[in-house]
């Protein structure tokens, strides 16, 4: 593979990350390396939402609530106007039991609603009309699903070692048909033994929610693949059907005593690799755990930092979370800015630019404003 340019590290050079080391902080302005836009969501009696961004296309943006109420809102991408409210929650053949993930296929005008329980995929048109349902062949569980190409989805099939230790299925990546779930390709990453983020208290155990660990990360026209049982994070090149080592962690996950630190990739730009360190620690008494902290590799400086990324449309320092799940190969970040917080910031003169203009027309009961960030062109 060729290098990235005169001052950038070659794409075939391994990044070594010592997960036990203390790194210096580095402050950056989001708008200095990503293109940012805002979408104020229309608010009316039908369109009231908590603003969880699920998918973004050229024409529409798909929003749900954080609670599992089954509501799926379709908004116009450019204006934020509410177009359709869909709710097909239920136990029927044309319904979904819940919404874990959503994949938008705007080219085929289809919405794929994925419920982690049973991994049923229900397909609807943009008006919410049912078209078909299926499961990915050969598996009862898959997570981190993305639009791979016009005919296929890509997803991660986790191991079942906790649920069925007597008949363990090793994890792999699956490219499968959008029509019937038939397998197009399987991708495996080598490792010696299964090592998952799990916290134990006697015979009790708990793992992070399935969508908190990102085994697949879109990176322009390629993909970043992470397997918690491996010390190496890979680039997957679809055209060549090849995995290339990208990042190696040290010490090995297999030599760490509990609570282990897992290196989780999140956002990859031309210059920066954003990651997080997830600690397999859980307080069973209060029901909280798995603390994480941010990490960033700067390709230009060939150095690691603790990132502090700020939104340049605030006059005060307002940090942006770079450890959220990317949306697709164009839109990396989709986050909701709550109206009451924007109204307060506007009143204090803490906003500028387009965000200030939008906030001037909000009230505390308005729907959130969606912030989208994508690769700088």
C-alpha cells in the first residue's frame, strides 16, 4: 500500500499503543479537521423526539428516542421538516420487537430495522410500509451493522462463550445479502483464545451493552475491524478482500489481570485515529461500570494523546464526544444538541455562527438540533 503523503505516516506502518501509559492532553477544534452542519428538527404534536441519531442520507435523517418505544422519525435532511413517523413495534411478522440498529439504504429507498434479540431484520420503505424480513444466515446474533454495498450489509457475529461455554462459536465478520440474509463472505481475525470485556462477581457476570463496543468502523472506502480477543486492529480492504494490520496494543490483552483494558476504535479521519480504553470493571451494588477514556493517535506527529475536542461554534469550551459509533462512510458523527441547553447558551452569548442563528429561533420545548460531522473535503 502507498503512503499518505509527504508528512504523513505510511498506511502500512503499525501504530503501537501502550494501554497502560499516561499520555499528554491535546486540544483541537472540531471544525478544523471536519465539516460540521446543524439540522434543527421540526417540532409539532406528531414529531416530538429525544433525538437519537440512527442514520443519515442525502435526503433524510432517521431519528429514534432513547427509550424503546418503537418510534422511528423520518426528517428531511436539509430542512429538518418532519416527513413520517413510523412505529411497527410488536410481535407480528411485519413488526419489530425493538430497535437496536438501523441501516438506511437510500439508493434502494429501504430502511433496515435490526433488533438485537433474535437478530431479526425487518425491511421497510421510507413511508414505513413493510417489504420483507429475514435473519443473517447461520447466526442468531449479530451487531454493528452497516451498509456495505448495493446488495449487502456487513455485521459482526460475537462469540457465545458466556451463554454456551460447552459449544463455543468463535466470532467473525459477516457480509450478507440485503434480500434474504444469505452469506456473501465471512472474515475472521486470528487469535489464540476468546477474551471479551466481562466483569464477574462470583457466578454473576455482566458485559457492556452490545452497541458500546465497536467491532466495525467505516473508514472512507475501507473498514477498520476490531476483535477484543486480538491484540491487533486491522484495516479491511474490500476490493482485495484483504486485512492489513493497523494498530497493535501492548501489553497483550491475554497477559492482563482483571479488570482488563480493552482498546476500542471509534472515529478515523485522514490525520487522527480516535479510540477509547474500556475497563472491564462493574459495580454490582449500584449497577454501573465499564468506565472508558479517550485516546487519539496523530499520524502527522506520530504520537498518542488524550484528546480534548471542542465545538468551534461555542465561545466557551464545549467538548465533543469522539467515542460514539460512526454513522457510515461519510457521516462520522451524529449527535443531538438539546434545545434547552442551546437556549441557555444563546442567552449567555456563548454561541456563534450558524448555531447561534438556529438557537435564536428555539424554545426550551423544541426538538433537539442534530449536529453532523463528516470527512473534510
